């Protein structure tokens, strides 16, 4: 027994089983993160017409992803406050149970609309799981062991990114599309049992007040904005009155949210943080990199499966270099920061990201697959050298007592940036594809032309039903998609370059001597 234990605020029984508790927390985190990475390889299958899939259009697929992201991001702050007020174990149990129910329902979805609704329900549960796991962790480990525990906790995210696509691909090779959701249920049941047995309850003796009006305004504003963007891509017309009205309403509601939060004495988002230019620049970098990453992940699945003909499992394996690079370089990026500084490291990382995105604009149907693997590895390397420095900057830009708020803000901006990336770049992809394929659909009956122009999967699905006549559409569909992917890749690269300009202008340079130890401590706290 160490000398710190007798004066510890942690009961001895809890202290003895702390590593088992960490394992349970990592299991619950793994489920939540794993689900999104699994879904990435299932996109193409769900887009396939019944009975293989749901016949979801590209905009419906975007909503299946964004419904999760928007609900999760919108409720993250409130979920943390509820856990502080009513007990983290209760919130963790409730959140993982709701996630499990949502997963079971999503697996049995009979339509894209049902899948979207059940994905939102899953996000409701996930929003309560994510902050509760870290809060419980901080209450079962002594201060000197917290960095190691948080590092292992964060490693669960990298593990989920790595095994998610492979698991999803293996399931889709042997079972129906709903298996990628149903796989969560037995893991949830196991996690619930272990939580009840092992995890202690805790709460904040002085919890903050809830902000229901702010939460509603943020969620409504984001949903309206994203819906308008996706609708514009679906119609291939962003000047449509409905599209403009929806996007405009979303912007107005988000402005109202900022004004309300600024005047509130218990805001869920303290907008005064953004007066700090360094903090704002780091947040912008995080949002923009996830904007670009989620967009390229979205179209790369269609490229590898629809155009190149890879199975879901092989498509998942192709993503391994990206995850491997993050797992290799993220823990070591701090060494690069120590030598070259936050500004140089982050800016170069964003330039590398822009270059890898631009590389997609050169890919064709017969591009050697090893080039794609190199691009994915470089993309993961760039991301690792963006996320680590920006996390350090965010944590150092605010007082230590605001570390929890800074971490929550960072996570929220990742989610919102990813949602907007899927919406905007997905809409660019849909618009470019429709414009490229429209002239080739003349041989189809008028009733099928509009549906066939939704996405490459819609075109190929209809072509398959037409038999020999439909084969004439396969080549044009591939060409139209490749052109759309090239256009979208350039947009993503431009976004990453904007992020590079922002970080080059506002992030701090090389840290002064004596600051390294403080940076490492802040980085550990930022890894949530």
C-alpha cells in the first residue's frame, strides 16, 4: 500500500478494483465508438435496394450518420451536468441501456426513416455514456495514476477505429446489414452486468444548473442547417426557396443560441471562451479536420465498394493504415511539438491532410490500390499531428479549473465539424454525380430517372433490374461518380488548407523551456 492511500478520498475497496473498473469503462466506450466506425463500411450495403439493403438514398444515408452526430453533440454538455447532479453510475447505466435498445431497433429497421430515428435514439444513449466514463474514471484513480488511466481510456478510441471496419466487413460478408447494429446488444448486456457489479456511484456536490433552452436551440439550429445543406445536394439546386429558407432558419436559430448563451448565467456553452484567438483557432482546426475527414470517409466507401468492387470486409481492411498511423503517431506527436512548436506541427499536419485529400482527385477505377493505402496512412499521420497539438493548446488557453468545459467543447466541435463535413461534402458529391449522370439516363422510363440520379448505388440498383440493357449504365455511373469524387476531394482539400492558414496565423509557436511538463499534463487531460 502506498503512503497516499490512507489519506485518499477513494475507498480502499474501490481502489483495489480500479483497473477492473477501467476495463468496464473502456468496454462501454468501445461500443459507442465502434458503432460509428462499423457503419462506415455498411453505407454501401444499406444503400442497396431490398432485400439486400434498405435502398436508402445518399441523403438518407447522410441523415443516418448525422442524426447520431447531431443528437450526440447537442446533448453532450447537458448529459455531463445530469450525471454530476444525479449520479454518474445511474447515468452511465441508463445511457448504455438506451444505446442497446436503439441498436436492437436499428437492426430491425424496415425503412431508411426508421433507421434514422433509431440512430438518433442510439445517440441519446451515447451522449450520456461518453462524459460519464471519464467522470467515473477521475473518481476511482488517485491523481498520480490518472494520466496512465486516461491514456489507456483514450487508447480504446484508437482500438475501435482500427477494429470497427474489419468487424463490420466480416459481419456483412456473412449476415444481413442489421447485424452491424445487433452486435452491440450482447456487449451492452455484458457491460451492464459488469457496471452494476463493479462501478461505484459518484456525483458533484455542487453541480451546475441545466440549460434546456440552450440545448434545444443548438440542436434545432444544427438540424435545420444540416437538413438544408443535404436537401440542396439532393435537389442539385442550392437556390431552391425551400433550401434557402431552411439554411437561413438554421443560421438564425444558431445566432439566437449564441446570444442566449452569452446572456445566460448558466450557459451550456460559454461563448466568452472564444474571445481567446488561440483557443478559437485550435477549435476551428479540430472542426475543419473532422469536416474534411468525415467527408472523405463517406465517399471513399462508395469508391472502394461500388467502383472498385471490394467486399465490405476488404473495404474495412483498406482503412487500417489510417487507424494504424493514428495509433502510432498520436502518442509521439508531443515530441514533434517540443521540437518544432504547436504552430508548425499543426499547420504541416493540415497541409498533409490537404495533400491526401487532393490525391483522391487523381484516383480512377484502375489506380493501384497500394496508392490508396499510402494516402490513408499519410492522412492518419497528418491527423495525429493535428489533434495532439490542438488539444494541448485548447487546454492551455483556459484556466485549469475550466479543463472539463474545454474537453467537452473540443469533443462537440469534432462531432459538429464531422456532421457538417458529411452534409456539405456529401451534398457536393450528390450534386456533381446527378449533373454527371443525368444525360446518360435517357434510356430509362421517366419514373425511374429521378431516383437513378440520387447516387451511384441507386443507378447500379436500377441497372441490375433492367438486365442486359442496364449494363449500359454501369460505365457512365462509374465515370460520373469518379468525377463527383474528384470535385468533392478538391473541396475537402480547400477546407483543410483554410485550417492551415488559421493555425499558421493564430496558434503559438515553439514552447519555451520549462513548459514541457505542464504541456504533457494538459495533453493527458485533453485526450477525452
